[in-house]
């Protein structure tokens, strides 16, 4: 038996390739079940984030399984492969934020847990992957507790706020528009508010959610249909949604 992982990330593939291969969170369990039948795997889990798509599995024949996973992904992109000990080490690095675009980022551990729980709920994990992921969670917790990896800007959102502050220096006169009301949007908007950002407008396809987040920020909820009209007065735009396509284009 071999533990295997096949994937690509922010270092090995451009964003358009990662987006093309990405799996919706709500479809992870279903996709994992399809994967089991397509790739000669006894156990499997799919990790899909904005920065990576990775498939973990337990295989009887690693070479056959790796070929099946590549066929399942249907891509000509350059994929990395790790087996056994290297697979374990890779997952620990991912869960700990060592393999992230922002070193020590905090969101990735939750995303790894979501991937594991989706696969477990779908009946796609067993003794091997259960132990692999549980040990990875324990390792990530210990690394974050015993080292300084989580200090400073540990999320893409915080890095974005740092960049905004370097550009504008003083955020108080700035008008901010937040498109989307998910976890990333909320965290980034709150970071902007904590740094002194002035007017904050929030829009979402679900107006009620926009009103809730705007209330937390002391901002203003606007209609999703109206955001293009507000662009002329906006200094900073944060767009973070679950849409499979860009909301705001260059045009």
C-alpha cells in the first residue's frame, strides 16, 4: 500500500489553471466518491483552495493510481507527485502554513479540515487517511503553538491591507467597497476598519448578509446591482466571492 498525493499550487500553476481545476466546497464529497472509482484508490480526499488543488489517496499500485488521478483531473498542467513519507511531509507543511503563499497563513488549516471531513462524510477515508490527516492537524497545532510562524500578516487578506496602507499611507479618507460577505471578505474588511479605513460599502447577492456585515463594520450595505455605479468614488475594492468567474473585470 502507498500513500500518494498529486496536485498543483500557486508556485506550479497560474491562477487560471487552478481555477479551472478547482472543486466547489459543496461538491467535494461527491467528487471524492467519483475519484475512488476512477483512480484505483482505496481511500481518497480532495483539497481545493484558491491556491492549490491536491488529491490524497491510499493505493495498492502507486503508479496505476497516479495515472488514474491525472486522468481524473483532465489536465496537461505540470503536476507534482509525492509518495509515502514525502506525502506525509507535504500534508504537514500544507496544514501548518509552510507551503502557503503567505507563510503561516491561518485559513489553510480550516480548509484542510473541510476537505478531510467532506471525504470522511462521503465514506471515502479509512484507517490510513484518517490517521494521516489527524496527525497533520496535531502537527499544525504544535507548530503554531511552539513557533512564531503565525505572527505578523498570516493571511492574504492582511497582506492586502498592508499593501493598501503602503499605497495610501492614511486609510481614513479612503472609501472601501467589499464585494462578497464570506469569511475572506469579512476578515479583510475588519482588518481595513481596524487600520482606520473611512467609509466602507458592502454588497452581496444576498442583501441581508451585506446588511449584517455592514452593521458590524459601521458601514453601508448597497444593492449588488448598484456597485458599478459606485466605482467612481471608491479607492479600494475587495472582491472575494464563491463565484466561478471574476466579478470585477479589467474593463
